[in-house]
C-alpha cells in the first residue's frame, strides 16, 4: 500500500557563512563570485602545511548570545542556534498560534564539538593528571546538542535529533525532515547543519590525509573545482538553517513560500574510506534515486549544485556520473560548485548548498564556479560548469549533491513553487 504523501515547502532560511552572516549577504557574495578564503586567524598556522581556510568574517557570538549562554555552547552549536534564529524569524515561527508539539528539529554536523574537546584535553594534558573537566564538557561536545539547543530556545517539542554522514550530513537531515513532514509526523521542521573545525586538529588531520589545498601563495584562488591544477579542498566553517513546512499548514498561516522540496535520494559507494568510486556508481544511484523520488525525468532539471570539492578524483567521478544519468541533457544543464567560494563546510555543506539551490530557483540566477584557469583534458568542455560569472536562466528545478567520507551520498531536489 502506498501512503498518500503531503507536499513540503520551504518557508524560512538562515545563514552564517564565510561570504556573509545573513542569507542576503551570503547570496550577494555568491552571485558576485566572491571568495571566502583567507589566512586563518583562529590559531597560529606557522608550522601547518595549509595556512588558510574559509572562516566566518566579523563574527562575535556575543553579538547574538549573552556571555553566560555563549560559554555553554561549542562554536558549532553557536552557529546552529544563530543561523536557526534567522530562519525561525524568516518563517514567522514565533507566532503564538503555532502548535509547538508539531515543530521538530533535525540538525547535522560532521564532527560536532571539536573545539571543546581540544580545549578540555589541552588543559588536562597540561596538568598533573588530576581530572578537572568542565561540567559542560560532554554536553558541549556531543553532536546532537545543537538540535537540543534550538528546540529549547523556542519550545519546539516535535521530533528532535541529529544526523551524521560526514559531508552529506545536512542533506540527510533535510531529507529526514522532508520525509517526516510528508508522512504527517510533524507540520514544521527546522533543519540544516553547522561545522566549526578550523582548528589545529582539523587542519592538521585533513593535511595528513592530503585532502586540503596547500596553495598558500594565493588563498582566494585555492578552491578550484574542475581546474586542471586543483589540489584539494579549502576547509570552511558556518551554519545554515532551512525551515520545511507542510504545504497546507504554510498556506493556512499565510507565510511566503520560497520553493518546494520534491525529492530526496540516498546511496552508498561501498568502495573506500575516502575515495569516490572511480565509475561513480554510488553517485549515479543517488541521482537516479532522487529523480525517482521526485517523479521527475532528467530533462526537467535545470541546475545541479555539485559536491565539487576541488579534489582530483572527486570532481571527475561526479561529472562522469552526471553524464551517465542525464545523457545529452547534461549539455543543457547549468552545473556549478559554490565551494569554489564558500570552501567546504563538511557537515554543513548540504545546508549551505541547499540554500544556494533554493535561491537559484527563486531568482533564476545560477551562482558561478570561480577560480577556473586551466581546462582539465579529462573534463568534457561541452558541459556548462558556469565558470567565472553567475548566469541568468530560468531555474524551475535545482538538484543538490553531497557526498561524505565512508561513501555516503545524498541528493535533494527543489522546484519553483506553484500552487
């Protein structure tokens, strides 16, 4: 028996990003091709192979939270709570008429409270072996706590948990929220993801894997998806929130509808810890799955916001998969990697790129892939990778891909809202 599924729409957005600390500022940076990369300011990078990242700019948590509250939250939770607040206000969820028992939170992070762990263990290792840990150590560290803080701030008592699938985490969170609403388990979800690992351990760990760009002579051009000379991703930080709502519920409230969520797809590579399947099998499956879930043909998609991390293997595998799924329509698509501007937010990547896709559908503008200098002979030059500048076109349907270490793949489709 096939259950009748409810329509799910987007009614609120929030963003703290390396390009700007609100959704309008983020979108303005995207369509103008601004790089968020610069030399790291959060710790001494003198001895590190990579000395730059896409950090937040002009961000002080005390501009949003009181000092006592801020001290109880790891930076990844601060970014979650602050970006969620923009989305909650945008969707008018503070209205007293909202049934808070029917509002849930599903939040994602790839790693969680790394900064808290580093601080606590550094203090312990500097001592005489006597354990003197902060009573907030564990509550600040655990990955699910961001969802808990968001619910506690507003009294949202619906389903509440966290998802983790490395760099696909917040796309999985979004798909979970989408499924719960269309099954009638809640009316509204605040979903999204946040990451804050521009730390000694974060940069050092990814350097050890040889995953990061080491282009220290020019950080702003270091994230080069699809360029022949790409040498790894640029680590980013931030938080992005999306309010998903059941269609009739949103209509009844009279809140503006920004876009509609049509489908979610998931798959696994089942191949390697960190490398993509060379023939893109998992990526082919996830895009076929999301198209099937949305009930769409490949020809209906206008824009793909790719995972596109600027790594030698991953970029090729994803484009290979796109050509296999979309066939000749591949050449009609706009394809872009906004990581060329934002860097890679790991568990927050799905949310920040979902917002880019939603805004593309809303405004009929495809944000560009910046930092293209040299064509890669292994990439089909007939593909429109939206190099250098944003492109204006009708975007009725946008698909967003995210893939995570461990072979996790997740894709979501948004379409232009029509009654």
